[in-house]
C-alpha cells in the first residue's frame, strides 16, 4: 500500500482522535522538559520528589483495593457498580462513628493500637459487606435480565440513597478519625523517609491484594467466582449456585473496600458521607486502566493512577506554566480515564472485552 | 392459617417495621413533623409513620383474594403490630440512654416525643401500637369493601391528602381571590383546617363516585362515537384552553409559585435535550451539565456589566451561547463515538468533572472568575420592558420550552428520529442498513447540547449571578432522573418528570434535606416496578411489555425443553 492509499483509508474520526492523542502527548513532553531542564515553576528537591512518589504509591494502593470491587463485579455481571464508592464510605463512616470514636475516648486506642486497628477494620469490613449485600439483593438481583441501562440506573439510585441515608444517620459534618500515636511521624527505610501512615497503607494494601489474589486463585469459592465470570449458564450446570456466588463477589469486593476505607481514614484522618464519590470514580479509572475484569490489572492500574496523580501536576502541569497545578489533580486522573477508554479500552493487561461485551 | 401464610405476614410486617425504623432514625419523621397536613390533627411526619402500617395491612391479604375473612383481619392487626416493634425498641433505647445521640445525630428526645405523641414512654408506646394495629386492620379491611365503593373513597382520601400537602399552592391562589378572613378559616400557616379537610373530602368523594359509577363509561362512549372531525375539533379546543391556562398562570399563582414554575421550566428544557440523547438515541450521557454550564457562562461573560463581562445584549448572547454549547457537544461527542453503554456514561461523567474542576481552578480564573463566579449578569430587555420578575421570565422560559417541545416532536417523527431509534435499538444493524453512525450520533449530542445551552443561558439571565456551585454533577443526575422517571423517550413524560422531581421538592421545602435520598429510592423502585416511567411513550411501553413476554416465552420454552429432555 502506498502512503496516499493508506491516508485515504483513515476516516476523519480516527484522524481527529490521532490529533487529540498527539496534542496530549506533546503537552506532557513539553511540560516535563520545561520542568526538568528549564526549571519552570517551583523548585523541588530530591526528597520532595520522593515524597510525591511515595504518597502517590500509597494512594495508588488504596485505589487498587477499591478498584477490585469494580473489577470483580464487572467480571461476573458486566455492569459498573456505581454504588461501590458508597460501600467504601459506609464502612469508613460507621466504623468511625460507632467504634473508633468510642475506643479512642476510652483510651483503648493508645493502649492496644494493633487490636484497635483490627477491631476498627473488622467493623468497617462488616458494614461495607452488609450494605453491598443489601444493595445487590434489592437493586441488582431482580434486574439481571433487564436491559443493561436499567441496573446502571438503579446503581446510581443506590449510590444516592446510601449517601443520604448515612448522612441522615450520622449527620452531615466531617468526622475526625482517631489515629493511634504509634502511626504519627516519619519512618526511614533504606535511606528514604516516609510518612508512617503512608508506609503502613502501602504495605497493608499490598498484603490485602496478594491475599485476595490467592483467595480467587486457590479456594473453591474463588474458583466458583471465576467460573461464573466465564459463563453463568455452564457454571449452573456444574452445580454452582450462581446467585450465591454473585453475592459472594459483592461481599468480597465490599470487604476490600472496607479495608481501604480504614486505611483512607488513617491517611486523611476524617470520614464523611460524601467521601465515597471521588475515590469511587478514581478507583473505577484504576480498574479500567489496568483492564477491567482483571485482578492484577486493578492492582497495577491503581498504583499507576496514584503515581500519575501525585507526580503529574508538579511535573508536566507546572512545567506548562499552569498556576496552582495541584488543583488540577483530578483533571489529570479524569483525562487519563478518558484517554484510556478512547484508545485502549482493554487497559494495560486486560483482554479485549470492550467490543464483545460493552 | 398455614405456616406459609404466617411467614408471609411476618416478612411484610418486619419489612415495614424496618421502613418505619429507618425513617425515624435518619430524622425524616422529626423533620416532616414540622409540616402540618390537617392543622392540629395530622402532620406529614405522622403520615410517614402510618403509611407503612397501612400498606402492610393492605398487602397482608394475598393478591386475588378479596374476600377478607376474620383471619385476614387478624393478619392485618398482626402486621400492624409487627411494623411497630422495631420502633418501639428504638423508643425504649432512646429514652433510657440519652447518650445515643452522640452516635446517631437524629435520635433526639424530640423524635421520641413525636413517636409517643408527647404522652410519656409507657402510654405513648401503647398508643402508637394501638394506632398501627388499627391501621393494619384498616389496610386489610379495605379488601372487604366492594370495588364500586372502595375506589371513590380511596381516590378521595388520596386527593385530600395531596391537597393538604400542596396547601401552599391553593393558599397562594386563595390569597389573591378571597378576603383574608375567609382564607384563614380554610388554611393554617402550614396545612389545612379540619373544616377544609371535610369540604375537600366530600367534594372529591362526590366527584370520584360520579366518575366511577357514570362518568368513565359515558366518557368512553363519547370518545368511541366521535367522528375524526369532532375528535380533531375537541383536541383543538383542549390545546387552546391549555394555552390560555399557561399564559395566565403566573398572574393566578403569584410570584413565589411562578418562580417555582421557572425552575421547573429550565429543567424541562434541559430534560427535553437529554431526552434526545438518552431517550431517542440511547446514548447515556452523565456529563450533560457541562453544556448547561457553557451556555450559562457564555451568556454571563457576554452580558455582565461587571469587570469580567462585555455588557452586550442578552438577545445577542443567547444564539452565541447555544452555538457554543452545540460546538462543545460535537467536540466532546467525537471521542466517544465508538463507545457504548456504561463506558460512554463514565467518559461523559469524566468530561463533566473535568469541566467542573476547570471552572473552579485558578487556571481559568481571569476569564470566568473561579469560585467567585460572575456577577451583574445583564437582564434581557425589549422596548418598554426589562425582564426582572419571575413572571417576566416565565414567558421567556415558556416560549423556549414550547420551541424545544415542538423541535423534539418534529425531530422524533422525522427521518433523523427514526435513525436515532435505530441506533438505540442496535448499532450494528443500524450501520448495516446504511445509517451513518457518526452523523446520527453527533446530531443527537449537538441537539441535546443546544437545548442545555439555551437552558443555561436563561438560567444565567434569571438569577443574575452564577457560581461554579450551580453546575455540579447533581444537575446531570437530576436531569437524567427526570427523563427516566418521566418515561424515557416521551415528551409529556419529561414534563411530568420535571414537575415531580423539581416542582414537588420546591413546594415541599421540608423535603430538601432528604431530596436525594428519595430520588435514589425512587430510581430503584421505578426500575423495579415501572421501568417504562410515569408517562411512557407508546413505543417504550410496548417494548417493555414485549421484553417481559419474551422472557416468559423463553422461560416456558426452556422448561418445556428441559422437560422434553428429561422425559425423552
């Protein structure tokens, strides 16, 4: 094929998308170059950059944990569980209000910080699971055979219902989350200094991710979940209770969100009824980024998203001379989401689901 | 009664009990109690407690069995009592442990007082249990009454409650027509007096009985006997009457209610636009607020007399705003052309959020004012009149809505409408029969965006000041809810949806805090029991039922297949 023939073969939509892609890439490169070699904007030391990276990675670990819920549910039902962010919120808020505040007031928190963290996390996980199972039973299960738009709409409905339900239950103000004294301050590992909570968050989320992976790959329930994701009808024939397995998937995903909720509360030291929305969308971005339906993909996508979000604004946005670039953190994340969905809907390591099932 | 029947009763009773508990714990009962329905006798909060018990009693009788035997009545009492159990527990806990309030903000002494009717814990619980049991009994006993009598009574009760709920509307009208003294006899500050209740109930009962016994048949007969000529004429008369009503409405309703109408009108305009995108073309767009914001900001910048504005005329700004929104619709439409379903929803949501963050950021602050917004937006003027009051804007908005309605209807019935629906049903097939997907989809995005731009433009002129806060994601969700709850793809549905979802909460200020909660619940309930919406288009209705029938047919086929396989 000659070049002209090739050019004629490209329709103008593809051309427009190519231009769009090129513009973004050029902007990123120009910004980075200007930042690193011409020194535009604030000057950062090596320690500053390490801080950006470490906080980005630990944030990414949280995104990854939440993203698991999206990815697993998408795996079995091919639906975006818009209410997943609320499962996360319900765990954080309930645990903060009912358990954490009581234990910190009684002084138990600083006497037994490890047990405190375990109790608080268990409370959050149980709440998130309960909310998820209830949502699945009421808003999703009766609509399995409905057109695809319908469960998405009930998911949006459930999301708002839970937000304002918890607001009614616990009030609308921001609740402080008590952090044990042992997690205050900094820690130095291999010559790099981290905030302690950031370090704990990253390690805890990595452990949770690995445990979940083992659960899915090694246990019988995990096998059932994979079978249902592969083909529901055949799974039924193999004697798998599909309804139960789907509920199980929701519960496991929500459990991960519950763990993420406590880690999130440790980092930001607060909980409120609206805290689920933005992490929810970000985590969905992470899931798509890694390839929705894939568990390692969600982990990778989460870490990558956290990193881009933390390093991106000071690197290329400031390099472009944008004032107060940190305000545009969310824009970086959402732009990444849009770009991924346009150009590589199968994600980093996902299989090509987009055309077949979307 | 059999064991199965008992478990049915227990399930309903406890479910409704849970409902009562939830509305109490999240503070709805307390908040709604501020609103009287019948002064001195019934508040909205009490109604909220009573409805679940009544409903439990009503559903305790299995469907199809209208002959209510003594056992059924007993069942009603049982579910009523079950429905009150959780909340009795709540009263006991709350009254013996005041500290619970530091955990659950809305479990207050005042709530306990409302639940026990201020009679102390012991007698209060007895009273509440008695009331709920009685309501369960009434709910079950409704089945005893023959249809002919039951229907008018139920209609009259619902109408009376509705009248009391919206007493503000009639109060506003009455204030303009009658002397203050007369009005005071019928209306309290919030709610209606017992006298008015009786009057409204009797009138509506008579009307409803006449309609049920005679009117409906006579009407159907007349409809059937009408020649096409007559039918056309009666339709024309109806349209004329409607137009006259619409034109005189603001002067009957007064300033406050007209302002509510204006808000509803702007949402109708937006929803008509989104209806093209979601309803006709089937493209789920969650970032719709972006176009509304663009319309509003373009108008603001062009007409503002403040330091960010250019001080131009509103009439010049409107077309520019609409064109700008349309262009934005096309530009944001191009990248998502190849996406479907929920991916599309998420990307458009992402676009909406990007625009929201950008509007707020320092990056665009020199142009659009950041969080401080734009002040002193110019008012529209025509020779001899500057549009300032809600009544003035009402006509402008009405005009825009009628225009949008007309355009929507023509587009739907035209070639492009067919193409949109083909794309909605099946993109691949649509493409295979020669429909240009790119043009078809972009036209849908462009039309939707144009309506939103117009709505934004009117909004900016009406409020005079705009802030980024006015363009949250909630607006997109609101408009989507209007389209879906009204009836996806249906023009009258959009109007009904806007009145239900925007008009009602404006009138019932008490709802404000719980508006989103009820939206959420409404969306779910709607999808479960009436997915085609309140006023569906004939096509959607047919489809929804076809889907059900298909599913039933497939099920039947399946089971017969299996049976055949087993037997064979």
